[in-house]
C-alpha cells in the first residue's frame, strides 16, 4: 500500500486507531489470554482425536474432536496472522510519519 498519497490527517487517524487497538490487545485481560489458550487447546484436541482414531478406530466423538481441534487451531492461526499484519502496518504508518517529520 502506497502511503505517500495519504494526507497527514488520514495517516494520523489510522495510526491512533491501530495504536488504541494494540494497547487493548496487549492488555493482560482474560479475553486476550483466551485466544492463546484456544490455540493450545485446539492443538491438544486435534492430537487427542487423531491418537484415538489411530488406536481405537474412527468414532463420531473422535472425528468431532479432531474437527473441532482443527477449527480452533485455524481460528488461532488466522487471529495471530491478522495481529502481525496490523502491527506491521502500524510500523509502516509510523515510518511514513517520521519521514514526513511528524513528532509523536
């Protein structure tokens, strides 16, 4: 994305919103910790389901456990990927503001 065409007000506005989101996301709250636990529990459910299918044969509960574990891992992966994209974009905004001589 080419930030050179953006006005200072637009860049500042988007930066402030992303900075507020970052502070909220990095706060030590229950919801933020829950996202990490979703990934861990999803991986545990996926591995447990696959192990049970391997040793005990496929049953409805094992397949359901595997599917739910896969969905939880995918959800965690997409959330973490979006977090990294937002942080990278915030860094690009800050670099553009520094290039333009804006003080924080």
